[in-house]
């Protein structure tokens, strides 16, 4: 196993990438970030990933490269598209990236990559029992990790509450869109985490996504018996997890 790998994290708002050392979980390059092209169309996203790779100095094609994406990913196909173009639904996305980038990749869901990274290098390291990572960003991503093993494609951000897909109410984008105060947003998060407790009884919640760096403003407002902690790897988690999964770590 090589310890150097490339990680690319495709999100609804930005596409980030870096070269990483998967044995330590440290970045070996600057983190490059470009905006996700308007509309999130497949070909435009492939071109933006190419740009990110160029800015990383076109890393050696022999290096393992992992890409994570905000959709259900089964056998290289994207089966959903919550915050990107609907053209992704049913697309052979892994093959599309491999052709467009002219290199082999490994392709996974973004929250799964982030959860895997937190289990390897971050807030869930050495955690026994069930850990649920939730990323609060454009959407709500979730990863289930039991005794260090990732259960892929848990789409718990789309659980229904009060008759609506709760991601549309409790993602960080909803706070911004509706100009919610921390308290108003926390009320919605409370309902969300209460539901996850009732369904899964996890041992630990990890909260990721860019807003997790402001955890002091909202995590103390939540009343939960389950411990809830901010992600340690923050915005690098997807990059690190995608790279680690690609290199078989
Ligand atoms: C998608 C998930 C993704 C999450 C975070 C949700 O809308 O359905 O697949 O992990 O957003 O990007």
C-alpha cells in the first residue's frame, strides 16, 4: 500500500482536492477549492475536477485517487441527486470520471468518505459501538460506522419530519436561506437528532460540514443524552476519506 494518495471532495457548493498521506491523515499539498459549476452538470463537474488536479500539479497517475460525491453510489453508479443535476441519477459516474480524467479512481458517497476519515484519524478514532456522522452543509449527509466498519449509503438526511424531507429544513443551507438564528436552527436540529436517537440509539454523534467550526454556537443548545462532538477533520474529512478508501486503508 502506498501512503500517498489524491482525495477529491465534490460538494453542492465547492470541489476540493489535495494530496494526502493516508498513513497519518495529513495533507501533503495545499487544499485546492473551486466552486461547483452552476447546475451541477456531469461534464462541467468532470472539467472542474480536471482543473483541481491541474492546480495540484497533475499528480502521478499511479497514485491512488479517491473521489467522493453527494449522492448514493452503488458499484460506480450514482443513484440519487439531491443538490446536483438530476442527470446524475442512474449515471455510470465512476466510468465517466475515469474517462474524463484519464486515470483510475475509487468513487464513494461524500458523507461516507467523511465518516470513514473521522473513524481513521478523527473524532471516532478508537470509538467502540455505533457512531453516526452528520454533515450539515448544502444537504445533510450521514455515515454509519459500527466498530470502525462503514455501512455505506445511509441517506438519513432525507428522513421525513412533519411531512417534509428534513434536510430542506435543517441543513446549514436552510439556516442561511431562511436567515435563522442559532436558536431557531437548533430547534430543528433537536428534532432531527431526537429522531436519530429513537431510530438508532448511537453511542456518539459527530457533526461535520463547514459550520462545525462554529460548533460552540449551536451544539450547546442541543439537549441529548448521546454525546455529540464536532468533527475533528472539518472540511478535509471528505478529501482524506476518499483518499484512504482509494488506497485500501
Ligand atoms: C445527499 C447525500 C449526501 C449529502 C451531503 C444529501 O442531499 O442525498 O448523498 O451525502 O447530501 O452532501
